[in-house]
C-alpha cells in the first residue's frame, strides 16, 4: 500500500550570518533552483510544495509561506507549512515523503529555511512573557545542565566534546556551503576557547545562520528518470512534553522510540553495522555522543567511546556530520532538512569533498524544542 | 483550591525588522527614493507593480524593469473609518488598489479624501510623495485626487537601497492558567504552591492546566518548602544582552523537597566552582514589600550546608 | 487510496473571549476527553496526531508546544503541526493514513483571537516589503474584494445581507454558535458601515475556540462509527499572494481543489467564509445551486475560531452524514488574505 519514494535532488544555499544580498524569496530560490537542477525537473513537474520554518517571529511575517507562494512555484498547487520547532526541517522532509508514499503526488518540492538576520533570534525567543521569570542563563543555559548530567552518568572524559567540535569544523571546511570554514581546527584550540556555559565552550556551540535547503522527492516512476536517487527506506517522528515528572532529559524516550520505529521500518537490526553515514542534529558538541546512545548506535553510557576512538570521523566506522553539521551551519528551520539532504547526498554519491566512500545507507536526524520533537529518515542507494 | 479569574497582563511585541531586498525589490525601493515607481514586465507581457521577483509563468527571475507613472486610476476601494496604528494616515481614508499609468496590475495604498462619498472606482489619483524619502513603500505617503496631468518626475540621484527597516508592534494579552494563577498568588504571599495530578499523583510546580503525562489539569494543592536539591547545573561564564549578574554564576535545576519536577533558577552566595549535583539549597527571598506575582520573588537559591543528597535520590530527574 | 472516514468531532463553544491561555490547553482538554468518550478510545489508540495553530495569534513563539501537553503525550506520540488552519493538519493526517503507517489520527486546532488585535495581526500575512508596512488590516482587504465584486455586478450589498440573515438564523439551532438570530435584510442594510462596503453583519466576529476531529481507516472507521463520513476526495491549492495581480472576485485555488476532490452531487456545503461576499463568490465559483444547502451550522459569520474554523467546517459537514440528513457533503476551509489558500473535502455516507 505504501508507494516507494526517493530523493531525486537536493539544493542548498551558502550559509552565512547575514545573507543580505538576497530577499527571503531569493534565499529560498537559491536552494530550490539547485535542488530542481540536481533532480533534473522543472516547475510543471512539481505537484506540491511543503515549506518548513521555525517561529514566524524570526522573520516578522505571519505564515510567510503565503506571501512566498509565487516565488516558490506553489500557485495553483497544494502548499503545506510545517512547524515542529527545531526538528521542522526533518519533519518537512517526512511530510513531503508521505505525500509521495501515500500515492497522492508524483513529485513534491520540500524547502526549509530561516533568515535570522531579518531580526534577532535571541529577541524572538526571549520575548518576556508575563509571570515568567527570565532565568538569566542565556542561550546555552537550558541545554548545558543536561550535558553535565550526561557526563556524570556516562563518565565520559572532558575532552570528548572538543573532539566532536574539532571534527565537525574540519568537516565543514570540506563543504563549500558551510557557514564556518575552519580547516585548521584542533581539539586543543576548542579546549582553549572560552568556557561559555560550563561544561560548554565557545567552539562547541553552533553559529547563527541564514540559509535554506530544498529537496525534490519523487515516486518510483519519477525516480526511474534519475541516475542515482536516494531511496527513502524509513521515516519516523515522535513527540513528548517539554517537561514531565521523571522525564529523561539526557536520553529522551521520544528519541529512543523514534529511532526504534525507524530501524524497524528500515529493516535494520544493527544500526552501527548497517548505517554508513549519519547526519545528526548536534548544535552543542556533546550531543553527538548523547544522540549516538539515544539513536541506539551505542549502548547507554557508551556513545562517547565511539567519538573518542575517532570512529565518527570521515573514514571511521560511522562518519557523523561529514558536512560539518549544525556546528558549522545553523539556519534553524533549515538545519533539520540539511541533515536529511546531506544523508541523501551521501548515498547518491554527490557529497563532493566530504563524500563518505561507498556510503549506501545513511540516516538523517533532527530534533527540537527541549529535546522533545524528533524526526528521522533512512535513505539508501538501493531500493527498499 | 481554585481561583475565579486568571491573572492576565499584556505582552508587548516590538521589533524593527531589517529586510534585505535582493536585486528586484532593491530596484523598486531605490526608485521610490528617487520619486519613481518601477514595475517589471513578465513573460506574459504584463507590467507588474510593485515588481514580481519571479515570473508568474516561467518562474525565472524578472529582469525587465519598466518605469511607470505615479498617476493612475482607482480599481477598487474600501473605507477606513477608524485608522489603526501603523496605517498610512491617522484620519479616515480610503484603502485603494490603484492601477498606475503604464502598469497592468494595481498596487495597494491609501487615498486621502474627506469621506467615502469622495472616492469611486475609476477616479484618477496621484501619489503624494514624502519630503524625505528612504527607499521604502512609505515614501509614498498616500494617494490623492489627481490635480494635474502626470508629468515625468524630476530625477533625483540616490544611493541604491538594499535594506528596508520595518517596525512591527503588536500587543497580545497574556493569561496565566487557573492553576498557574493559584501558584502566582502563592508566590505573592511568599509560599510555594504546587498541585498534584489526580491520575499519576505527581506534584507539579508550577501546577499545570494539563498534566503532561495524563492530559488532565492538576488539582490537589500541595505547599512545598523553599528548599531542595540541585539536580544539575551549568556555570554561566558568558556575557549577553540583558544580563543582570556579573559572570561567572550558576544556573541550576532545583528540585524542591516533595516536588516531582525541577525548575531552573540561580545558585549564588557561594563560588561557582563549589556548586555540585546533589547540593542542598534554600531560597533567598526578596524583601516582603517587593513580592509580586512571580518566581522572581526568590532572587536565587543558596547552599544550606546540609550534606549532599544521594545521586540515586535525584537521578530520575535528570 | 485507502478509505478514510471522519468518525469523531468535538468543538468548543465559540466565545468572544475566554479566560484560558493562548496555548489552547483549557479548550482542548475537554474536547479530547469528549471525543475519546464518544468513541470509546484512549490516547493509546491514536496512530498519528496533527494540529494547526499560529504563533502570531498567541503572541509567542512555540505556542503549539505547550498545547501538546493537552494530549498527555507520554509515552511519546507520532505527531506533527502545521502553522495553518487545522483543516490542513487534517489533510496531513489523511495522507499519513494513506501511507498505511497508521489507521487512526486525531486532529486539533485552536486559537484565542481575543488576546490580540486580530485585524492588525492578519496584516502580517501580507507581503512584508510593500504591503505589511502599510498595515492593511483584514477588513480593509476584505472590503477591497467586496467592492470589486459590487462594481462588477457579481454581488450586491443586498445579497450580502441576505447571506448574513440566513447564517445567523441557521446559527439559532447551533448550540456552539457565538452569534445567532438576525434582523431582516432591510434592517441590516440600514445599519452603518464599519469598513464600507462592509457592515458589521458582513464580517465574522472575533472568536476564541478549538476543535478536534478523529479520522479512521477502513474497518477501523466502521468499528468506531455507525455511519462514518467517508472522505471521497480532499485537495487544496493556493493562489498568488499579489493582491493586485489576481482577480479578487474569483478563487481559482478553490476551483482547482474542488475539481480534484470531485464535488458533483453534494447536498450540503459547509463553506468557511468569514465575510458575506466570500460565500457568494464561492457559491458562484463552485457552481452550487439552490438545491445545495449552504453552511447550515451558520458558519464563520456566526463564530470564527481562527485556525480551528476550517476543521469545524469538516466536523459540521461530517455530522450531516452521521445523522443521515445528507448523503454527500462538501466542507471548505480557507487561509490567507482574501481567500488566498483553499481546501475542499468531500464526504459521503454509505
């Protein structure tokens, strides 16, 4: 009953703190035009458009998909706007996949974006709400205590976060679209950077970027026209509350359940052995080992060992964020879709300098809110 | 224990957005700064004003710009009897779609006429330009009934406009939930009032309109002591906008004795490096006459000096 | 395509102002309880959850995140959210069921319009470079559209008033309606304008409200409802955002959606028309004759819970099937300025 679906092409903008050379429409079109060229499709081929973006306050436009309808080729077509907090880029990919898998459409364009330079994300996120005391902890103040909990629970050595940061920044230098280009980054340099929210250092945090990412998803018939599509083997989404009594905030159940459903759907029993490349949403370095465990690649308390052994480098057992990841580029609403697109690029063999040799099965992962919204997909070079 | 009326207060949303324009809109805004309205011709031959960034038929970027007149004809209108904040005029006016001479599509703006009897579809109008122009849609103050034939505007040399600033101000009335209101009233009296979920029995502070596990409101009131344990924390070393304390200082999740949920607060009155997971802490309250409806009545928590709590006693709250 | 039926519906009493929070929890908790009680379901029976709401309406980012608590999402749920009317959330849920991954879905929408100044807030849906900086409010845009149709002879203030009278009178039998009962047409036309050519009766009221709909596939729908409202077609589309470049007296996207959904033979049409002239526009566009009962609930003119209103239309239309009073019905939802985005859902009893 479920139709096969595949990624036919991907496109990204160059990520920068401020893309003041383009309008919002221009930013989206930069990614869309590249995705459509990559997929060898033209406007009449597109049956529907799905747009993902984080809060409307970032750009100061209520449901900006409405005013963008013309520029993104949606006029006369179905247009859906997804918003699931930081996981939205991934969720947008999942929703677009569903439209094809449901047999409703042949080809769907999905685009996710953020133009943070229109405003100030910190302002938009910290609009004072009456009766709510601002804690005065800043952007990392919410997540840093959970990182501390992880370190306590797992007994991970302190330099593991720096290993992740140095790797992702060096990977970013292999990706022409990445916001930060730091080919010379080392563990020592990361450790020498300012401690912001102890235990998180400056170089272990993501930048704030403008950018967009687009993918064209097509049916089996549409994929027949593409040389090497990325077949969608599985998708999953899970949500839990921001807080509840007894909630595991280091290893949230929503993430574990989401991954378990994903592996089951993809027919994967041993993710560490069967996945060749992973694009995981890591906005603070320590989330790499945390998500390694949450995703089931490693046992609880063991995630850091894979990182420390260098096995998450390109060329390692499980290359993670060969693109440089969120630590190298973070256009919030697009970040999840970039993970999904980069996973597809790996199995399509189109990742250029950051290609993982022989990657045939890859996972894209996104999360958002207080580590409570998860969306994931597995893509493969072979038909599922 | 319930309350009749929830507490309520306004949220003021006020921000000046900076919008980069890209080539097409930049051309339009730069034109306005020079008292020139510019449209763009699509592949369908129509001249769109304001210019479309992308062709409605082919989808490609439009590059065929066409200068049009600042005089035109009213295509439709509606009357703004009581102008709202931010609108072009602060006295009654007409909203109009005006098709400028040389354009194929009308643009939206205001028309300054005394009353609705003075506007009709088909009437001739002209732009009223601002004395000082910034390259913004509001460089046209409004339209007014045509008094003279359209003439080519005196060309003014202006710098290219690449960015527009748009202030957005909205006011939204925020209401606390009934449960939260009870908690806030407690804080005003220097008390910490949680509530228990009738299904799972867990004690939430603040209480909830819906227990996040069971989806039902918390009910039974539970007064909690102002002391508890630090479950986990971070040391804030970074200065940021709006910061009120000199770094370094500690932001920690504090689990009050008897509560089943921790909240984020500050730990002060000891060196940051002395704060530990499991440390026992107590609230430091502001002077009574400064108490309001909020957790800020507690300025911070400080160590009690009691022995640390066992890791096992709070590990399920991490 | 799998057969999917609407089997459950609950809506809040439409009110000018509620005391609840803008995250909708107070409105949603009783509605979710009500549909579960009606259907004999628990949260564990729901395969997919999807909601529609707006951060701008709530005045704060991530308002939908708190709303999720109303579902009690522990253990975690398969869930998504659209920043649009919940009718589009229903569409997403319908496609999710079509993939075969799930058999049931719960869809909800909520909006507390009374918290802000809705007329101004909706101006922020317009082009942010050349329109929104002028703050053209929702009545201004609707007025421009109404006057255009009047000038072209497509409708009249008289016909608009007739729509208002019928809507308010229909609402007399709708216990959830905010406004009910009406003066006659002549009396309405004697009232002053509020945004000429619009009078108060031409415009939907400001409403707080929420709605919940449950969908189920195939045999599951048959188990849950005696006579499910089977979705025979559902589609949506969007028109140009350029107010001046499109013909505001037509609605090509509604027509496109209707053609895809297949609306022949519908006996009832629940249309989401917040302004009287928009009902006249849509009836003409859809070719709905006098034999089609229009919006028997009273519609948005009798109560307009933003971001739930489209879902309410689907629920109200489904009720016509459940009760056996109609065999084939149409529900319509809209979003954006001047009917920019439209969805058509056709349901039938079997």
